[in-house]
């Protein structure tokens, strides 16, 4: 039998760092959870789309169900939470995650925490970020640069401008992928992909008739599923594209307001002041999400965090639909890649099969990305 090699000093140090971070979460009252390493691949493909397939380590069970090595913890913890009854609960975890990355190891160590069912949204948001930063410090990491965003504020601006839901999704996903706003608001390319006739027909039909038409066309083509999404979900995406066409372009005034909004950045207090000025000038009804934003900042400050050193960026959003509010990340001063990420995802449980949204917020730390103090 070949002896298992001892871990290198670096590996041992990072393993110990992960244990120290986890211990901080457990001391704060979180319950340890360890979902299976093998997970249903469809759950991740449904949430992130076909493009994530190339980053998954895929296999199948005896029945043919497509499985993957766990690429992250949020979705597996959510599935475990729903299976356990979906009451209020707080979880912490530590273990390997697997992502195919060119030129890099595919296995990383991740620790983090997830909170379900808390009604005190702003206080819960602040606690998650504070605990994650404290855990990173307990692990021995250098101080992290923190960037904040707010999906609820972003969606509020889109809604206040009177833009359709399809535009909200298109702009949010595009910004998260680094695309310029002007390109995202240009619908001229929608008709250049050979689908003009189908989309035009969908525009003229009611929702039920349009969906039936798309499903019939996919069935004729022999399409049953793509990237874990069934025919019904594919049909919904075609209807969304048709909606974008039917709504037409965004006016110059709306685009100018969006550009001004997305240019807002700075410490949270400065950001809030700029947001209030924009709301007044453009007559945007975003009082509720803006009040929530400022209340959260107050809770962060009350926990002793150096909020004035944090950076708020109005255009910092996630490209997944289930994120509903606060988002954040922490980067090493010498590395642009985030070592700590998190946010509020009240919409995830419903997407995973729950009958309604469940308040949920969490944070994850990639131990391998932390620059540990010597």
C-alpha cells in the first residue's frame, strides 16, 4: 500500500486557517452542515445556464442522472435546508469545492455560512458580512478590500424608470458579465440571429399561445432539454426575447438616468447621498430600498466595521436572478480576484422548489485565495 503523503507546510497552514474560520462561525451559533460532494448537475445548470457546464466535473449515476462534483455550497445547503423542513436555521460549512479552471487546480477549500428565515433583513445582512470578515481575520488573512452592491436598489431604479422585467434581467446579467450599458440597450442585434420570424410571431400572440407555439417548435426539432432546462423554461426565454423586442428600445432620457445611476460609487454614505440626489432629480421612487440600504450601513457601523473604507458601486450586481438585495465581496489588496463573496438570495429557495421566497443571506470564503500572514 502506498503511504499517503503528508501535506506541505502551505497546505497544512491553509487547512488550519479553514478550521479557525469555521470555528468562528460555530462559536457564533451556526450549525455545521456538510452536503454530499456529488450533487445533481441540473440544479447548477438551471441557476447559471449552459455556460457553466465547462466548469463542472460531470458524471452520471446508474440511472443516467447527470451529477457533478460540488462546485459551491449555496445551492447544496439550500437543497438540504428544504429537505429538512425549511424552518429558520443557520449553517456553517468547510470543505472542498471543484471547478475546472485552465492552468489551475480544480479543487479549492471553501468555508462559509448561510442564514435562513430571519425577518430582520438589514441586521442579518450586516451580521453575515461582519462574521465573514472576522472569520477571514481569524484564519490569519491580511485585511480585505470590501465592495458593496445592492440588487434591490438596482431593480428599484429599473422599475422606477418603467422598464419591463425583461430589460431588468438583460441589463443586470450583462453588467455582471462586464458588458457596456450601450450594448445591452441595443435591441437591433436581436433580429440578426435568424430568429426574426419566430420572435415577431410571439409578439402578436398571447402568452399561453406563444408558449405553446415555442414548445411545439422545440418538440418538432426533437429538443427535450438544454443545459438542465426543460422545454417550458426554454420557451420562457424566447418569450423574454420577444418581450424585449415588443417593448422597443430605451429612450435617451432613460439611458441617461441609468448611466448616471451606474456611475455612482464611493463610500456607502457618499453613495447614499448621490442616490438621494438622483432620485430627487429624476423623480425616481426608490425610497424603500434606499432606506433599507442606509439602515444596513448603520448596522455595519454598529458592529464596529470601518464602513468609510468600504466601496459602494451601483453597478455591482450578480448575474443570477435569485439575488434580491445586498451583495458584497472582499479582495486582497494585491489580487483583484475576490476571496470572500456573499449576498442576499431570498429567491433561491423558490427556484429550488419551495412554494415561496424564503429570507436567506450568506457568505463564502475561498481559503486558497486568502493571503495569510506569516
